């Protein structure tokens, strides 16, 4: 004997079960995509032109011990600049940069220090770590961790930023589509809650991880014995603010969204009652 067609109650239960599985699946995927979005956004922030050049300038200040370097070279450079109307260059500086005589003589040492680091950082940002080799053939003793530093410099360039920026946009579009899909399989104000909870599940762990990384940098910096390690760990603390800021914004927005949806749903249920 063939079973009869499913009753309306059975169909309803089946549809609700399917919708429930769809909500869990979409919510989970949305959370993972949002986590990826937060990572790519943080990297895009760090490698943006302004941030990258500031980081490169700070790195050069640390690596070259620029203040000690200028103690030995600044007055010599000013004497050379006063004897010419052309361009002058610093000797034995790892990034080849040129200055006009007017630039050297116009300001004081602090202003020249800022100009030197800004121009060298701009050169590194444009041409990458390869410029460190110019005029220094076979001499890699200037940096104690040459390979790692070169890779770090090359990360803070336009190409990696373009990749991370494009990835951020792509993940943002995917996350928006998933949020719409999640809302479409959820009824009433529950769709607002569902989207908010998914974003919260992604942003809260991300924020906790970013804070933990910054704390680890701080602890390591406090325990560092040498100047270079201490200063680079301090720089790491500064860079960690980008993901922390993004995590806070996303988490607060997600919490507000989930709370607003919950309050609206409760108000709607009270009115219906």
C-alpha cells in the first residue's frame, strides 16, 4: 500500500527543518567570511600608503639609529651643502636619497631628520628593499635580520595593498550577499538578530585575538634586552591598533544589531499578545 501524500503539518515541519539547517549553514559561513574580511581589512589598513610610509620611516629610524647617525654626519653634510648649489647625499646611509643644498640648510636638525626619514621611506615604498643593495654590494651586515626585514619592507608596498584591498571588497560583497540570504530564510525580526549574532561570533574572537597579540608584543618588548628588538616590538604594538579598532567597530555594530532585533521582536510579540 502506497503512503499517502504528506499532510500540511508534515510539510510545514519539513520546511521549518530545512529553513533551520539553512539558517545555521548561512550564519556559520557568514561568520567565517566576516572573520576573513576583518583580517584582510586590517592588512589593507596597515599597508595603506600613509600607514606604510610611517611604518617604514619608524623602521629606518630604528635600524639606522638615525640620531647617532646624524650626530656624526649632519654637520659634515651642512658643510658640503654650503659649498655647492647642487644636490648632496648622505654617505653610508642604507637608502640612497638626495637633497638640495637649500633643503639641508633651510631647517634645523629635527626638521632634516624628519625629511630624511620621510624621503627614505618614500623610496622604500616605491622601489622596495632592493634599493638597500645600491652602493652596498656584498655588505649585508648592516641589518642583523636582513632577510626578514627585507620581506617586511616589501610587504609595505603598493602591490600587497592592492591585493588586500581587492580581497576586502570581494569578501565584503560576499558577506553582504550571505547576510541577505540569511535574512531571507529567517522570519520577522529574527532576521536582524540572526545577522547580528553571526557578525558578533566573527568579530568577538577576532578582537580578542588582536588584543592578545598586542599584549604579547608589549610583554615581549618589556623583556627585550637589545634596542632594535624592543623598538620593533613597540612598532608591532602600534600596528596592532588597526585590527583592534576594526574589531571594536564590528563587534559594537553587531551587538547593537542583535540587541535591536531582539527588542523589536519582543515588542512585536507583546503587541500581538
